[in-house]
C-alpha cells in the first residue's frame, strides 16, 4: 500500500502500517526537514483541531506514545512542566484528560501580569531530532520512501492509498474545505529555561515559549489564508515582545533561526475510508496546529481502516 505525505502524520501512518505487517511505500514531496512539521514548536496540545471528542481520543493515544518515547533520548521527546495562562474567569480545560500533574498554577509560577493558569507536564518534541528518528524507524520497519510530488492518485501504485499530505491532500481527493493557516516562529538561544508557557488568551494572539534544550521556540501567528513562507519582521517583533513579556529572561537572547509554516487548517480533521476510482483511499488530514499531538492516535485509526 502507499502513503502520500512525508510530514509527521504521514510518517507515523507509514510506520503503524508497516508494524501491522503491510508493505508500505511512502511518497514525499519534500525531505522531512522541509515539511511544515519541521517548523512546529511541537508541544503536545490540541490547537486548532476538531471535533473535540475525536481529538481527545487521538490526542490521548499520542500522549501515551510520546510519554513512552521520552525514555529514549534519540527520539528528541522530553517531558517538561509548564503553564497554560488563563485570562478569563472560566477557562475551558477540555484538553486536560490524561495530562500529567494537572493543578492550578501558584502565584510564583505565573508569568508577570498573568491572572491565573494551569500547570501540567506534557511532551515537548524537538522536531529536528524526532523527524529523522521517525524516518529511520520507518526504514528499519521496511518502509520504502519514494521522493517526488504526487499530482494525482493515478500516479500512485498500491491496493490502498493513505492520503496524509497536509495542505496538499485536498487536491488529491477533491476536497476544497482546507485552508492554510500561516504560523511564524523565532528560535532564540536558551538562557536555561526548564518549563514552557502557553497563552492562548493573549490579546495580541497566541503566544508560546517552548524550550527544547538547545533553543527556545517562540510564537506565534495564525493567519488564515496566508500562503507566504518568508518570515515577516513585524510579526517577529510582535512575537518577541509578547514572548519576552511572558518570560523576561528571554530579553537580549540572540536569534538562532526563524521559520514560517502553513498549517493544514480544516473545519474538522478528515479521517475516513473512501472509494476513489474503485480503489480504497483513506483520508487523514486537516490536523490544523495539532499534527504531532494527534499523529499516533490518527495513525492507529488509519491502520484499522485499511
């Protein structure tokens, strides 16, 4: 069978299918380091993904797997404590089932000016290490990688095809409901942070600070419909201002790198079996800003549909 898509969702689907005993070819338009997945801060958190009931189930599976993988340094997965900032009196904690160490943040643990927050420990994934590990694990499991962009499913051989190509998926299965959601990040030198901070209630927009050991990923933006992939200096300045307000230790830290990715936005994640020209096709795309967060759960469902 074939999997189209070489980001974190496609790689994870290919691995789960190979582990289930299938012969798998993975078609990827770009090397893994050039995918949208490589831009992600990759804190386990179900951002911009629906429907909630399915996202919780997929996310719980991924949380369990990533927690296990954190025992192996080669994966790039680390369990880190952190704080989700709340600026409303009745925050929606729908995402918390399964998260370790859930409790209200103390005043000492809150960023400057934050009225309240929730503390927990979640997986943080260094995608610069995780994606190569995932690709190597796929190869060890017998997955054959076929480089090159797929223009149509008639170009792909296989009894079953899994479409997990992010934003490129819709064109392959005649679905125009997807939309790019541009996200920009800036990576700073790490001053020695041990915990992450996420503030989805910031008036200036989603703000996060995620240390990964060698650097700190600061974000972000979520611009629906934008297709550019060049960093915007004004957006970067705004990100840094918000991030440094949350974590003052970041002020003056040098920029290590900057990046822009296009999240595969969609009203809901699409995960279902289709019939396309008489052949089974499994759609698995539209994960928004939660590709890593949902990857293992969605891959398990894909394996159950083929």
